[in-house]
C-alpha cells in the first residue's frame, strides 16, 4: 500500500502550535497577574492536603503572580524552582518558534533525555526536602 506524498507545511501551519502554546502561556501569566493566588485558591495541592508538607510545586502560582508584579525576591521565596523555570521555558519556546519559522516541521518544544529526567527529578526532590528543613525555611511557601 502506498501513501500519497504529503505536501510541505506552510509557514503558518508550522507556527500554529508554537503560537498556541505561547498564547496559552501568556494568558495564564496574565490571569495570575489579575487573580492573586495569595487571596484565593486556584487549586489545592493533594500532597500538602495529605501530608501537611508543601510539595516542590507549592507556591508556584504565587511565585508567578509575584513575578508579574515585579517582586523577584518574593517570587523566589514562594518557589525558587518556578522562578528558575520561567526563563528556561521562554528560551526553549523561542528556539522552538525559531526552528519552526525556518521550516523544521520536526522541531519540538521539549525533548528530555533520560539523564535530564533523572537529574531534574533528583534536584526537585532535593528542593522539596530542603524547603521543609530549618535551613531552607525561607524557601517554604
């Protein structure tokens, strides 16, 4: 069985996904600017609810809200990992957008090797443990 030759994607088709992802990320960031998670609960953390300890992601929404208001130190205090991930995600998105704009239909936003997954998991678990110790109390949400 033969497959018909696929037609090359147009630039607008190639950029559709990066633009949708970027738009949704920007919309979420704007929503966090206008609806303060310090004053209202968006979602309850199941780990915090079950154990009484914050998970590594706890405080992430508050951190993004504080970043949107220009309070960098407050954001770092709410969730250092979330603050560090913002420029990484923006950089990765820009590369994805650029590669798609140059015609690379196979470009993906994120590709994580097994090594990166293991190292990131260890770092996030270590951060989660550190932030509940007396030494890391400043990083607790």
